[in-house]
């Protein structure tokens, strides 16, 4: 099954781990969230409420501003990031 047809089914999606590196880039680019989604997640790690993080917003992507001088990089999740996507 090709990628486009798989995205149209209700089949579970596989997670993807992506690691980006930008040799010689700004070590502290400005990060900006993109496309806030309707989803929230909660992290109840630890035994006390002070350690918990309820209702954390989920975003569809992230923008790295000033990666290199005058260069900004956008990374998005979902179908738009697949082969041929943006």
C-alpha cells in the first residue's frame, strides 16, 4: 500500500523519530510553536501533584527562527510531513 492510501485508512500510524542537526548553526535559535491542535495531554509522573503537568497543549509543528543568519526552518507533524509533503 502506498503512503497516500495508508493515510486515508483508519489503520494505526507508526511513530517516527526525527533528529535534525544544523552544522555551524546558531546554537540557540528561537523556537515558536505552530498550529495549535485541539488535543491536550497530561503527564502524571511522580507521586505528588507538584510533579504533574495536566492539560499540556499539543502543536502541529515548530518553527526554528534564525537557525542560520536569515534562515528559518519549519517542521510539522501529520500528513503534510510525509513524502511529497511540506
